[in-house]
């Protein structure tokens, strides 16, 4: 679980390079199969709007 948390921190930091201020909008596409797992998606920020997952 610790490795997952560290990985998710890096994902959120990378997304921060897309969205730099409250006025910015952007799209972050997470294409790894792990992001389809509920346990991994639960680690994403709650304010992120998550779209449907299409395998």
C-alpha cells in the first residue's frame, strides 16, 4: 500500500503541471490498468472528476 500511495503522489504532482491555477482546466488521461481498480482510484483526489473506464 505504501508504494501505491507514493505512486499516486507522483501522479497528482504530474497532473499539477497541467493545472497550475484555479482558472486552468485540463485533462489528465490515466491509461494504466491499475487505475481501473477501486482501491487505486480511491487514492486520487476527491475533487478530480473521474470519467468512465472503457477497457
